[in-house]
């Protein structure tokens, strides 16, 4: 809580100095899952 903030849509920034380097040490390989299509709501008449 409070370690990240979003300066604009689609971006994240760290509030703690050197936290980016710490995260790279803890999680050296980022595995991003494939995007799934969103389900449509049933409100389209």
C-alpha cells in the first residue's frame, strides 16, 4: 500500500527510492499472461 502511484493511464511509478531495483532483484523475469477478450455486458439493446 502506498508504494505505487499512477501518474497517467497505463503507467505506474514507485514512491520509494530504489524500489525498482529491489523489484528487479526479487522478480528478475516478468511473465505477462496473454490478454483475454472482455465479456460483453447484456445491456446492448
